[in-house]
């Protein structure tokens, strides 16, 4: 509304109001006309249904009356007389006695094989078999009439048939009922195009009524618009004259700060405005004087404040550059340190494998290899911590059972060096949609912790199974009771400081599980500790399909 009134004159607002009112009247008139048309459509449907039902009642009555005649003639026939002669007499009587003035209400008779027994309109068809006759819509007319006639109470069939009065195909509905003793189908029908003519006449009447109503509305709207425009012109003339006078006083007051004389303003609304304008002029004069006094000292204050802000900005910029350089140096140090660890670690692991191939197993070498694998796991954790916010670990569909067995094989020597044995209970062919790198962090950190904290000489059990649409991964070991099962997932937290470590492994595991909606359950008592991870299999399957 505010944007609509912007830069508008009073005259344009009046015209807009008149046009809006005109639109409302037009819409209202259109709604009334539409409602009238809807009411007619409902009435037309009711008229159509009523006409059809009335015609159905008529043809049922006619057919029933003819069947009663046939039944009486059959019951009281002369038993000596030839049956063919009796049938001929009955059919002749029906053709002569039953029918309508327009020639459309004749009685037709067929035997159950579809042969025409009686048709007073198309006598040339008597004796012909019309059982396979179809209309333009594919309706098997005679077959359907015979079938429906042999049901209890008979029935109706709608089809297209030649109308005697026009010689054209027209929609028709017929009622048929059988006379079982002679195997006859007896029926009569009515053509439905008459109801369409009746409804069309009603439609034309309504159309003329709506046209007359619309013409009256248009004439009324034109008269209202003309009267409204004349009223607007007179009102605008009065307002513009008063506004021009008011603007002259206002312009003078704006430049000279001179108060406006209220006696020269005639409209009451403008007189109220003059009072507020004079109050504003007085306030402006007082503030102008105060502003002159303030300007005398303001310039020096602004200059000093600008100097102070400039010095603060320089200090803040220096501090910002120093902090950025610290972060960059720290980031560079971590990345280069990890790289420097990886190079000698790869050399150690390679030469251990070469030595074992050449010289065979050696218990000292086994301990070195176990220690190297522990360093390799720590390196992998640090590498993940550095890359996780910069690198997108892509997911793929792979065999989790085979993957878990490979990681268990990797940790076998580490476990053996700590007097542990890893027991596998891994269900075969369990597939998952996940990042291999992130799943390795979950498995490796749990195996590493289980080996590190398990009581010496005890077994570590690794379980993988499918249960209730979930893939369950469990690490079970005999270790001291974990007092706080939630704190251990926080960074740099360890339940036992004596065993060493950075305390980052389970924090990495927790962050991955949170990101991938993997449920973590930890149970710990004096006998054993269980770390359980639940992967939703349904989500895995949907990801594969997608």
C-alpha cells in the first residue's frame, strides 16, 4: 500500500479507487452469472436423469404389459390349434395394438438365437439372424438384449439404432425380458435425443437471460463511472486550489523559517498541519543556533578521534598478520612432520617384509614389525586429522567382511607381541556403502585400543553380523572397567594414562560415526568391555540404488 501511494496525486488516487470499485462490481457480477450457469448445469443433469428414469418406467410398463398379454394368450390358448398359428395371432395383435404416435415406441421380439420374430418398423428383417449385430460403439446389441432379458426381472441396454422418424442413428435405451416357454426376448425402447433437445432449449433461454443481465450491469456501471468521475473532478478542483495556497506558504516558510498564518488556511485538516509545522520551525531555529555553537569545537574532536582510530587499526592489522602467520606455520609443521614420518616408516615396513622373505621369521623382527604397525596406525590417525576438513572421503560399495578380515590380519602380529590372540566371528558377504578410509579408522583404532588395554594373555574377539536391518560390528576384550564411557570419545582423553597414546583415536571414531549416523554403544564392567557399532543396512541399500 505504501509503495502504491508513493508519488501519487490525490486525483490519481480517486481514479484508482473508482477503478477498483468498478473491478469489484464486475467480478461480483461475473460470480453471480457463473453461479446461475452452475445452477442450470445441476438442473440440466437432474432433468436428464428424471427424463431417462421416466422413459425407463414407460418402456418397462409397455414391455410388462405385452408379456402379460402373451402369457395370458399362452395359458388360455386352444390346445387343439397349431402352436405356430397361435404365435402368429399373438404377434399380429401386439403389432396392431402397441406403439406410439411418433412411431418410435414399437415392440420387438427375437428368439434366443437372435432371429427376428417381430419388428413392425423393419419388417424386412423378420426371419433374419441379427445376433452378431454391433453398433458404432462396438455394443453387441441383440446379444446383450437376449442375455439381459434372461436375467431375473430383465434389464436395460444402451446402444445406437436407426430412428424411424429421421432415418439416422440415434442413442437409444431398451428394456428386454424373456418369455421362456417359447424362447422369446420381448422388448421396447426409447430414443434419447429428445432430452438433449429439451436441455438445449433451456440452455438457450438461460443464455438470453444472462446476456440481458450483463447488458443491464454494463449500463449501470457506465452510469456509476460517469457520476463518480464528475464527483472526483469537482473534489479535486477544491483540493488543488487549497493545496496550492498551502504550498506557497510552506515554500516561504522552508527558506525563511517564517511561521505560517493559520487564519489564511481554510480547510480544517490543513489547519492542524500548520500548527505542527509552526512548532517544527521553532524547534529548527533553536537547534540551528545550538549547531553553530557545536561546530566550533567539533572539528578538533573529529581530528583527534580519527588519529586514535588510525593507530588502533594499524595495531589490529599487525596482530592479524601475526596470528595468520602462526596458523600457517603450525599447519605447515604438522603436514611436513607427518610426511617426514611416513617416508622412514615406509622404508622400515618394506625392509621388514624383504628380511622375512629372505631370512624367515624372527621374534625380534616380529616385535619391530608390530611396533612399526603401531606407528603406522598413529600416522594414519594424524593424516586423517589433517585432511578431514580439506579432503572428501568418497564412499563406495565393498565387502565389509573381507575388509575386516584384512585389518585383523594386519593386527595379528601386534596382538601376538602383547600376548593376545584375535578371535574372528565374521559373517561372510556383508556389503556396505561407506568410505574405506573412514571405516579403517574405526576398525584400526578399536583394534589398537583393544590390544593396548586388554589384560595380558587374554583373547580379543571381533564380531561382524547382520541383525534387524543393521550391520553390527563389535570389539570384545577383557580389560579394566571404563568408568566414564562418554569421556573417552573426547579429544586427548584416556582412561589409563600409563598405557600411553595421544587420546585422539576414539575422538576420530566418534566424529566419523556422528557424520555417518553410526550408532555407538559401549558396555564395560569388571569382566569385559564391548565397543558396538551399528550401521543401518537400509540406508546402505538405498545409497546403492541411488
